[in-house]
């Protein structure tokens, strides 16, 4: 009960007092300083082009290894032999190139979240 009275007295005292005359000017100058400060920009440590190039290199490398290690079927056309090679790739090797692709999209997501944090109105 006494705590309530003390809180009421403090609130009443706060409403009775006037703000300093330069309060508004000081507040506006602080706001101007905050607005003029440049916002941070997200820059990834490893460029996105690297992840795409690594993905392409891994896909091309896996396909090249499969082409050169599978026996040649002379009666099959080039398209048929290509699809046979693609079908013969194991699931493990198909998942390997997805790692840099995943990291590429993680980088895009991180940039989106970073910019969302600093550019909200």
C-alpha cells in the first residue's frame, strides 16, 4: 500500500515538472545523428559465385568420372549412354554437389535476415 502511494507520488511529481528548454533540440540532434549513421551492409566471407562454380565443378567432375569409368556400349546412342551413366551414379555422389548449393542458399538467407534486421521502418 505504501509502495503504491510512493509510485503515485513519483508519477504526479513527474507530470508536474517541466522538461528542460533544450530537451527537444537535444533529442532531435541525437535522432539526426542516428539517421545519418550509415547502416551496416552484409558481405559474405566467401562470394556466392564460388559456391555456384564449386557446385558446377562437382557435378561436371562426377559426370566425367562416371563417363570414363563405365564401359562403353557401342550399340547405344550417345543419349542412351548418357542416361545410363546418370542412372549408374549412386545417391551418395548425387548429394555431394548439393552441399555448396545449400551453402549458397544459406548465404542468401543470411543476407535477407541481416538486411531485414537493419532496414525495418
